[in-house]
C-alpha cells in the first residue's frame, strides 16, 4: 500500500509540474507582440499606362510608325494583334475584368509586357514604369503567355512537314545541288545561370557554365521543323541525337514517302546536312575535312555554305529574342522549356508572315510541273508490305552514305562546275 501511494504522489507531482511549465510558456509567448506584415500597395495608374500604349502604337495617328513597331515588338502589328485576340478569346487570364468597380489590366498591356521580356531579355520589373504592372504580375503574364501560345499555335507551327511542305523543301534542295535534302541539323547551348548546385556537374559544359541543349533542324527560309530542348550541356551532338525523335515519324510510317535520283541512282530516305561530328549515316551528309581533288573542294564549299541554314536560324532566334541569348535565371526547368518552345513558335510565325520578303530560291519551274524534277513525294501506297517502313539499319547504313555522298559530289560538279 505504501509503494502504490508513493507512485500516485509522483504522478501527481509530474502533472503539476507540467501544468506549471505550460502556463509559464503560454504567458511568455502571448506577451510577445508579433507585428503583422502588410503588403505594400503601389498605385500605378494602370489606366494611364493603357492609354499611353494605345496612343503610341495602336491608334490611327499613333506616335510610332509600323516600322518602329516591327523593330520594338519583333513582329508586324497584324501578327501581334492576332496573338492578343487569340489569347483574350480563349484564356480568362487575358480577359479584362471588373471586380471592384475598376477595370483590370488589358490584354494589350499583358501581351506587350511579355513580348518586351522576350525581345530584350531584361528583368521583370523593367516594364513597370511604362506599362504600369508590377514584377510578380509581369512574371505571371510571361508564364501564362507561353502556356497559351503553345496551346493555341503549337500544333500548327511546331509540326512535321506536310507532303506539300516536303515537296517544296525537296525542290529547294534540288535547286541548290542536293536532291533529297530537307534541311540542316545542329545543336545550340543556352546558359542556365541559376542551375541548382546539385545539377551543376551534369549541366556544365566545356566552358564550366551550366547549359541546356537545343537540337534543331532548319530549312533555307529559317523555318525550324524539329526542336528537341532539355538535354544537359555535358552531352555532345551525338549523345543528343541518341535521345532525339527526329526520325520517329520515318520509322513509324507517319512521314510521307519520297523518292529522288542522284547521278542515276534512286534513293528513298531524305537526309540532312551536318558538321563533322555526326555519324556517317544514310540520313546525314557531312563536308569533306581535307579535300584532295577539285571536285571535293567544290563539294565542301557548297555543302558548308548550305549547311549554314541552321546556324542562321540560331542566330536569328537569339537576335530576335534576347531571352534565349542571355543566361536564363528561372529555376524551374519545365518553365524554361516552355519559354524556348514559345520562342520557336514565335520565330516560325514571323517567318511565315514575312517569308515573301526573303530572297528565296526560284522553284517556279518545279511548281509548273517540269519533267526535269528528280525529287518527289510519293502519293501511291507501296504494294510490297515488306518495304513499307524503313528500319534503323536503313537509316544508319554507311554504304548508302558513301554511295550517296559520291553521287552528290558528281552532281555538284555537273551543276556548278562551269561556274567555278
């Protein structure tokens, strides 16, 4: 009985001590006053920003001409208004709303802020003084804008060539001395300034700075037909090619079938012009590093000049949108990928809008149905079911590569030999 009573006394003492400590703690905590954080509100007079933007660029007697609009917005006014109206009609974020008896920011202000960030690659708060919207709002406009552009125009302006597109590319390639050529392919690096420290070793390339790789295929008019963005900068062009989907449509039978003749030999797989790092496959044609004969020198000269199409496309993309030229500061890699994808869509839209003003190659002789065309897209289905889909071995056939390259050397000599 004595032992049990002592245990009860100990338990009661423990309870009293706990209650006493808890009361003292609560008194100390409640006595401290926690200052309430209030969000600072800045009256930016957004209506004045909208009026100034309208008077500067969109009114009948606007302050700045259409040429200056093209220079500052990187696109013609009609194309920009097409983007604004499309986003405003489909996405509530860009619709002007009246919640508290005062109109919100307009779609013109939000889209103009985003285009300025794309074009100049500056910080989000640089558009505050002119367009009257804060840094957080500008960033929200940027990410909603990229999502909307990808949903509205991604399927149209990041597509694989249609049979009509492919025939035009084949005609241009034939005119330039490369029957069966549909463009050139290469890789570009985009520096990632705020790459997480744990990933820096994976993304740091030879310069020591983290980068993300963009693999793209472009044609003579600078249209980007294929884009793969996301591999880390430590990968070279061959490693990126192993992850690429550039040949998926051919292997799965979704790509149009083609046939072209070079130096009397018939081929059925299109090819790209590349630099020397790419493997010697039947779908890649490189230059000749040390040409030994006049024929090889002429081929190397023409091939290297034609392969610069993809380099020109990268240069135009970076000069047009400084956001992909400057180091990217976003931490979220998914958002970085959307920004690059939106820039490529913009680029292709501008190319389509201004293509008639480019100095293009005259292919009118092929459009008139001239019988001299040696590259064509097949419209009839093959009767031999065993030869419907090419295999990976067909794409990587080295013997076909050597034979095609020799035929192209002879074709270049026959076409441009007299001029040189």
